[in-house]
C-alpha cells in the first residue's frame, strides 16, 4: 500500500474466477440451446458441401427434423394438405427467343416447369429433375425472377387440381393472438422458426452451386421420408407483408405438373403480360 490507492474498495462486488467461469459456461450453454437447430443446420451444410453428401446424410437430417409424427400435433401444423383451388403464380421474362406470340401458342407449357433436359439446378431441385417453382402472389412471383426496369414478363395464374401434402417452413411466422400461443407450444416451434430464415436466405449467384446442395438434399428427404408433395418457404426477394411473400416448390413425382391427366397437379387459369416500371429497394444501416 504505502499510501497508494487501495486495490479493493468496499463499494465493489467481487466474485471468484471459478464462479465467473461457471456463469459464463451456463450462459454459453443457454445460447447454444436457444440456437441449437441453427448450429445443427450449419454443421449439416458444412458436411454436405465439404465432406460427404451421398452417404450418412439421412442420419443427420433425422436428428435435425425429428419424426414425421411430431408435426401432426396441434391446430397449427407445419405439415398439412394444401387444398384444391389454391392459386399459385409463376413468372417468366420475355426476350427475343421467348416472345408473346410464342407464349400464346401454348401458355400452359411455356409457363409451367421446364422439360427435364432444360431443368437447371435451383434452391430445391437438381439439374435435369424438373420441379414447379411458384409463389402465392403475383408480386412475389415477379420479384423471384429479379427483373429490371423496362423488362416485360409473362405471369401465369395456376389453380391446384388436387390436394398436396406440404411442408411449410412459414407455418408459425404469421401467427397472431391466441394462435401465437398455440404455435409457441408446438414441439417443433423452435426448429421451424430457426430453419425458416436458413432455408430462405438470399444466395448470391456465384454461391448457388455450393449453397443449394443442402436445400436440394432436404427437398428429396421431405419427399421420400415425410411423403411431402411440396415445400413452402419465404421468398428471399420479396419481404413486404402487404402481399403473400411465400414461395412453393411442387416436387417431382414422375408425372406432368400441368395437363389433362388425372395425375396432374395444376391447371392454368389465365396469363398476362406485365412491364416493370419501377424497382424499389429498402435499405438499413450496418453498424460496425
């Protein structure tokens, strides 16, 4: 001491280093538990992107998704039947090779899923296996193809001809009032709410080949082991609550998506030509 300021004073609260470590470990365990599904998903993505993707991946998804029976509980369910008559929208850009006159020769075919030889890899599909990507509003369908000002595009409105068993990653996101309490009580609430953002996150064009691997595997997993015909997820390009900003992908079952056959899922109700007059961006600051 020798007249210097004392190190300890009576106004401070001290705790031992052991107590500090115990408290920090408990806080870290709580943070991990709250975000456990997000961490599991990130581990799955890392494994299938950089280690393996054809073997032992089902075990990882079984652990992440749990059993299909868990999703049959409660009045608000992530797995349910999408009813006949549901409207679904799909858009396609017009250009020199795809003109309005060409479209009008067979609009149902041109606005439907591509043929297998032209099917490209997407968020929920692999190359050469076509699926039907659609949206629940015209605005969302347009936003998904990222048009520029002055572009012309065709928008088709399709009607669902048969029930589809869907896995809906947005099932709990729009719950209000008492419905919110029912959603929160669901055993898979934490999983769905954490996975919603992960499944729908924007992917830059140069990252698609790698980043889509995990969601492509999930799509096949849900089709084969949850017996789902379609997956619903939030649009990464259209966030406005004014419109229904959900996307849907109808998975491949080896039959035509559109047509006269009894196995077809969709019928084209109408189609229109639209022109983009304005593109609006909403921005927010990033604090460093």
